[in-house]
C-alpha cells in the first residue's frame, strides 16, 4: 500500500490505518507514539479505575483507555491514556469522540515524549 507523505494525511486515511501501534494525527502528519511500558500501563490503569469508579457513583458519562483516538479539531486526533466523556459527546460510536471532558496523559520516558505529553498535549 502506498501511504501519503507526512503533512498530507487526512482524517479518513488516518482512521483507515490498521496497526497495533499508537499513532496520532497532527496537522497532516502521523506521530508514532512509544509503546507503553508496564510501569506506564499500571499508572494509566490506576487512573482509569479511580475515574471510572467516581463516574459510576457520582456522574453520568463514560471512561475509556487508550487506544482511542479523540478528535480535538479538524486534522488533530490524539490518543490520551484515559478519557472521560459526558453523555452526548459521542454521536456516532463508530467514530472518535468529538473532544473529551477530561483527558489524562501519563508522561512517557524521554525528553521528546515529555515535551509532547506535558506541554504540547496540555495546550491542545
């Protein structure tokens, strides 16, 4: 299969990818994320369980774990580690949610990952 060049990817092409890697779409470019470590997964799972218990007991909505692309705006899909969405945020369960009401990111090791996870994703 021939893939688009970096900078030319569309949301449809991104969503049609079949891979076992975490990949995000940002301004027409694919960003391949590092595979999570066991330590990373334990933290994400801990946060997921706490948030899910709170949501089930206190509010309505749903909690999800990666991999789940979340559409921030046209051409920007991210894969937060843990996501809370209020009812009505997912008009089509076969498509990524339109934003999230809470997104949690466990910071991956390495300076490049730290900048993306702590600074860039927080701004977005």
